[in-house]
C-alpha cells in the first residue's frame, strides 16, 4: 500500500490551518513527508472542505505551481489535486505525474481529454457537486452500489476520452456528499469498489466522520482506518501524518 502525503497550500485548509500557505514552507513540509516515507506528494491549492467557496484558477496556479516545480526538481513524485483542466496541464508541465481530480471529470468538461493528452496518471474520485452544498446531496438507498455505479459512468467517460486503463485510478471520495454512516459503509464494503478493477485510493485522513472535535484529534482514528484496509487490495492511502502510516503498513 502506497502512502500519499497531503500538502494543502491553502490558507483556509481545515487541517493545516493555513500554516503552510507560503511556497517555501510548503516545499519544506513536502520534503519532510518524503523523508517520512511518502511515495507521492499530493499538492492542492483549492480547499474542498464542506461549505468551502471556490478558489480562482489564478490563485490555484499561484499557490501550487512553484511548489510542484521545486519538489519535482528534487525527484519527488508529485500529484496535483485539482478539478481544473488548465491547472492540471500547468502542474504536469511543472513536473506532476498524477492528476487527482476530486470531481472525477464532472467539474471541468475538458479534464478527461486533457489528462488523456498529457498521458499522466489520473485519479478519478466519486463526487456529486461542489463543496458549498455537497452535504445536501448525501442521499443514497445503497451507498456502495450507487458510488460504484456513478464511478463506473465516469470511468467509461474517461476511457472514451482516451485515458488508458493503466493510467486510471479510482477513489470512493469519503466525506464528499456522504454522511458518517455512508463513509463507514463504504469502508466496510470496500472490496466492492476494488472489484471495479482499478487501483483504489482512500482519503479518510482527519475527516469529520472519524469523530473528535478537531482534525488534529483524528490521527489515531485515521491510523485505525488504514490498519483496517491492510490486505484488502488497496493501492494507497492519502494522509496528513505520513511516517505513522508507513510504520503501520510495514509491520504487516
Ligand atoms: N479528500 C480531500 C481532498 N482531496 N483527493 C482524493 N483523491 N481523495 C480524497 O478523499 C480527498 C482528495 C479533502 O481532504 P483535505 O482537505 O484534508 O485535503
């Protein structure tokens, strides 16, 4: 199981509290995660926490590109966390080799074509709408079956746009238009998502469904989720605290 370290270069990120909103600090944090064993660093310039307003494309580029360039130059495997095709393109030109699109291609009609043209890895996440009102879309009769069906639809679109199956990864999108019970049900029945046949990434780190009053109180619970995923054919976990996850995974 790979460990993807989260590097949110956003002043309003719910978990970093804006601590790493300058490029220099962000690069240092990225290198620290690499030293801790991170296989990939996922760099995002737009907050997707529930209720968040959108960030402008210009702002997103300004926050992420210098950090991507600096880390890629040092040989770090970089992923760009963006829903915008133009940001993805600039990030890949700066050295990113993964596009992590939390909207799975829904937010930007050009995304799948762009990812296909760039020929990089594309992480397609389950998504039902922007963060501002996504909680109103958390209605399912069978969350796993519906997430699976909606992921399948986007997978077909991605493949039709020319993304090759070898470059495609999927993510059930914990916390995105899902309430607490939905997230736990997805984790419990994660094998059904793995059955889709693509590498699966899981992002549970510090999310509200884990309980606790603040994100920093959720690190133990995040580790427990990762422990529970071991042996289930999961490709990677997207986490804030890299070294502890590496440790847990290596002890299997
Ligand atoms: N979660 C967040 C942002 N990007 N990307 C993927 N692939 N999966 C996720 O679950 C995911 C993501 C929101 O969490 P953060 O604000 O801690 O980055």
